[in-house]
C-alpha cells in the first residue's frame, strides 16, 4: 500500500502493519495511541486480527530458509547498516520516543545514542561463534553445530520500545532467525519504523515483521504454530500466561518480567553519591523500568540524614512537558497507570507511612492538564508488611526502610518474590562483594544503578522470569546446538551379527 511513515511531529498518522517488507492493511479495526503528556490521540495503528498474525508468521517462515542460509558475515554487514541508519536519525527517533512514551527528551536522546551498539555488538560476536570437536571412545569424531530456531516472536513493552526491541532483534537476526514483533499497544509506533528501516538497510523482505494490537494479537502470536521461540519483556502476570502457552507447545522462552528492586545504602557509603544514585534509580523514566529503585534500605545510623537529603532533592525535580529539555520527570504511560500509582500513595498513607515528598497530583499548564502525571513521591518507615514494600508500582512512588546491620539489610532485600535487580552503596570493597553474593538478583550494581551494556548479561529469576539478554548467552539462546557423530573406523560392527561395540 502507498503509505510513507514520517517522524515529523505533525498530524497523526494512521500506521498499517509492517509485514513481508512492506506496509500492509490489517483486517481488523484501528487503535488510538495517546500522548501521555496530554491524553490526546497522536497516532493510530492497525488492530491486528489472528488472521493478520498468521499472515505475518507465514511470511516469516517463508523468508527463513534464505536468511538462515545467508553467510554470517553478510548478516553482520546488514545489521551494521541498520545501526548506521539509526545512528543518523537519533534526534528524530528520540523525539518520537519522547512523544509516545512521555519520557523527557533529555533521557531519550541519551538512550537513543546507545541503540546502535547492540546491533554492532551482535554483528561482531556472531562471526566468532565456534563449535567444538572431539575424538571419543570407539574411533568416533563428534562435533557441534549451531542453527537458528526459526520464526521468533518478540513481544516488547511500552517503557523502552526501541531499546528492548533492538536488544532482542539484534541477537535474533544475527543468529539467522526471522521475527514477528508484537509491540505494546501503548507505544507501538517505533517498532514499525525500525521494521521499515530494516528494509532500507537491505534486510530481506519477511525477515522483520510487526503486528500491532492488544493482548489478543499477542496471544495469537504466541500460539501460532510457525513460532519456534518466544522472547517477552512484560509484567509477571503476562509472563505466566505466555510461559503456559509456550509450554503447551514445548517452545523455549526468554521472559524478562517484573521487579521490586532493593537499593541498599550502608553507613560507609559516600552519602552524596548515594542520594544522587537513589534519585536516578527511582525517578528516571518516571519509575517505569523493571529495575527502578523501589525499596530503599538505609542503615539506621545515616537514615535521617539520607532521608532529609533525598526528600530535598526529590522536591527539586521538575515535572512537566517531555519535550522541554528542562523537564526531569514526565508523565506515566496511561490513565490506568496514574490511577494505580495514586492508589499506592493512598494505601501507604492509610498504612501510616510518613509522606516526606510528593503525594499530590500536580497542577500543570492547560495543554498538559489532560496528561497522566504523578508526582515523584517518597514514603519513610515503610515496613515489609505494607503493599508499597511488596508490590511493583511501576511509577514514581517509593519507600524508604531502615536497617540495623548487614544481616538485616540482606534479609529485607531478599524478602520479595522478585529477583531481577539490586544495588549496593558502600565504600567497603569486601562488603560490596560479600553482599552482592547474597542478594536474590540477576543484575546487581555496586555504587551505581541502571547501567546496561550489550556485553553484560541481563535477566532475573523467580517472579522476574528466566533467560538472559545481552552477551553470548543471548546469541546462543537464539540457536539450537546439536552434535554430529562420525564413524572414522573402516569396519562397521554389525550388532546382530556379533558386533562388539555399542554406545
């Protein structure tokens, strides 16, 4: 169809699906995409039906043999070409992401500059993928080989639409798979743009496909018989449903799910750094990341000093228009998310936790009056029995809890069904490593938070899911590894004619 996508900030566009290397009309209706800052419609996308999803999966299956057979060096070249295209359009992409997610433009410009690194990294390491060979008992040679799974379903969230997509996409394509992407209905536009740029980069038609829609489209994708592997970033409830559907077909998954990240501040930490790190961990992306600092555990000897400075710094954060470079914290993604955050605030008040910052809906300029803004909010003396301590908010509402010693700090940190992220603030190198070894977390930072790199594995366990993103683990997870066993002896032992060898 004759549709040309634009990254300009003009009138709303009506995005079709991107299937088979081209824009395609869907067979369903349309779905509005709202601006979190204003509450107004800024784009519309196709609401894919099960028929649309199946068409995309069949196209990906048809494209698979050619892409899988493409030399690894050529796949790497095309990934680097896509990286170059993204790098040349970072400013426009950042503006789009800011407008659709509500994240401040300053944040998005910083994040978008790193996106090409994932494509370049996986383009590089796939060329170093090596199998093994051994001579084994009985005169046999055995060697290993890697092959792509086939059609992979990539289900991506609204909080990092480009970053999380590219983390998955780069590994999947480098390994020789084709993909069908189902982005969140709240932020579905940038994956469509990336698919169009993949075609521009020379990646063959059908290798990258995007179907937009709500949970029904995701369920149809997970259940499609062409899908051989699933990679989801989303909530824990969604992860359980996807895992059950995948198990029914014995399809492997990577599930990066929820979190309730503890941040441990010891008395020997550099307090200025710890407060600044706490501020960043809690309120970057308006607290809407899976590893956002949510439970601040502070040693009692420095508790009051930390709390006073933390509250002071939170009070200085500028809440407002995401397009304004002076804005520190933008809106949350939706009205439902705003209401959920406010329910946590009201329940923490009822539970008796002292409010030390935020807590009241802001009054903003008229053009932002319909936006989904939540004030950065901090409660003190939050106990393990409170909902704010236990449940994921996914917004800028956090609690601070005192601890007496290292043992209690670890006990409080591990008192959670989630096991994704954690951070430790201390100047004692022995303590830093010792505590990191005791925390239930897949990613632990010492004297920092949120830092991510394509070479550093990422993923949790328990209610936070399973499987790993980034690094060699991610690349190999998109491949099956098999062995080939070769007889090198001249004589074949006929077992039923009295041959002696077996096994």
